[in-house]
C-alpha cells in the first residue's frame, strides 16, 4: 500500500511537471508571435508577390513585386535584401531591375552562364541611374520603400527574374521556401509561399484584362523585439504649468555605446568625416544620459479657452545617420480633434473605426522631410493646435501627454508616469470652471453687500 502511494505521488509530480512545461511552451509561443503584432497597425506587413508571366523551355519568367503595406514603417537606405531557398536545383538565368549578391558555382554550365547558381540566392535592388535595358517598372531605388500611409506610390519595388531547371507548368512548379527579408536590418519574419488567385492586369488603353499564369504570395511581418533588444528612441516631457522637465529615462536605449560616444562640445564632434556612415550602420552617438539615437520631446505649450497647443521636437543624436522620409506616430485621446498642425504633414490612423486617437506626423517634402545628423541642424519641430472636449479635457494626472510614441515604426521608451510634470495644487485643470466659480462667489458677495 505504501509503495502504491509513493508511485501515485511520483506520477502526479511527473504529470504536474509535464503540464508546467507545456504551459511554459505555449506562453513562449504566444509571446514570440505576439511581438510581430502591432496594435496601432494590425494589418501592416510586407507582401512579396510572384507572378509567372510566361513559361520557358526549362522554367518560367516571373515578375516579383514587394509591397510595403505598413502604415508608418518604411525601409530606408541601404534598402531591402530578399532571400529564399529553391525547392529543387533551380538557377536564375537573368534578372532585370535587381541582382543577386553572389553568382555561386556555375562551373557545370558550358555555354550560357546563369546569373546565379546558388540554392539560397540573396537579391538586392539596383541603384538609381542604371542603364534603361537593366530597368524594370518600380525598380532601381536602392531598395528604399516608403511607408504605405506616407506615400503609397513609393511603397512598392519590383524586378523580373528568369528561372531555369524548374517546372514548366502550374502542376510542376515548386514554390521557393524559407524566405528572408532584411529591411535593411533584422526584424522581419516571413511565412511560407502560398498560391493565390492569379493577378489581373489592365492593358495601357484599359480596355482589355490579362492575367498572370500563376501567382503566389509571401507575407513578412516586423517585430521590434527581433530587430533590437533595446529601444531606438525615447520621449521627454515638459509643460507651461510646471518648471520641471521630465527627461528620457537613463540608458533608455541601453548603454552599450557609452564608451564610444562623443561629447557635443568636443573637437571630435567637428572633425572631417564624422558623418560618414559605416557599412554595418554602427551608430556614433552624442554622449547623453539616455544614449538614444532619437529623442522626441512633447511640450504642453499654451492653454486657451477652447483650445490647447503642443510643441513637438525630434532630435537626432547619431552623427552617422540622417533620416529621410521619417515618421512619428503618437497616441493621445485628443488627436480625434486636431485643428491644425504647423510645419509637419499629418494623417489620422484609424485601425479601429470606432477609435480615433492615433496620428502620424511626417516631414513636408523638400522642407523638413530630412532629419539631419547630430549637430546644430539635427532636429525638426512643429506645433499642434487641438480643440478641447469639455467632458474629457484636463491637465491632471499627465492626461496631456501621449500614451505611445513611435519613430520610424519603432516604439519609443516613455518616462515613468510618476515623473510626469504635475499640475500645481493651486492650479485648476479647467479654467472655464474656475471663472464660473469666481463669478458665482462675486455674485454671492454682491448680493450680501
């Protein structure tokens, strides 16, 4: 009987451990996949579409299109890098509008030498200005893709590839697998290729429809956790009603660059070549307590009777990088009533139709769409005029500050809530109420007198 009890206890213990490990595995799986979900852009992704346009004696010719459907995350210089693994022993005979980074071993071919014989080709976009016979529609931008919400026409890239030693019909073609996308660094995870209904094209006179012989899609999603273990930006706050400035948290972006930073007033900050970027995009930061490449400052500037004004400033602390086509996203309940935005372009983001509390800001073309390197010119700023909602507006408990801030698609670190500029005890959040109370008291005094 005693042995039986011991056996049962061991069995229960073993079952408990199995359950514990199973729950941990499920939790890890959920968390790892949840990182790729952006609540402010739930449908944002990069879609890679392969359209087979014609069959060849030993394969096919395909038009490959990369669409950046992310509302506020663009792919900057040095651009996208696309990779995959062939299912069989395919080769790339020719490419138009792009090229592989390596040719691979093509020694078994005697006459016509393929463009690439590697089983895992890596493809990059061509640079602007290549000869016309190497160009393809929407190619040759150096791999730079705008955010879909900022400039949809520039959020697409394409190239043509001629594949050999492959299938020559819809039934014999094997889809490539293990797709990878760098944009330009890590962070993207691509799913498997899936056959979808063939793409339909309109002729130039728009009177006839043609369609691809076969189409498959690959969807890639971005995870900030995979891109970097540390944030890439931070946020500071200030207000007219409190002299305290709430700075970015210390080491908000990690202090691993602390030993290689440069003081802003040192001679090294002005030496020739300091702004030359490295091939691996290693930053050279200005020495700060937060050690972030980007700081966003939100200042509650003025309080009017029916409006209030905010000043937003973005500062670059990286000497080796300027930011073209930058985007700033803020989440605040009063963004549902924006009256005017000065010197920034503005677009509301409404991923959930019933909630309008998120907006995207970006630079005006040829005016401030380029955020320069660290230094005197390394900042852009604007002011927002917002109309008050008398039922919700207040300056109490940090209500006037944003809930979330993103720069170039990455979430910035906010200060702890208990450090926000607080409203002095003598102040009142609603000046209209204060005036009403003062008038009431005055009437009472006059009536008594």
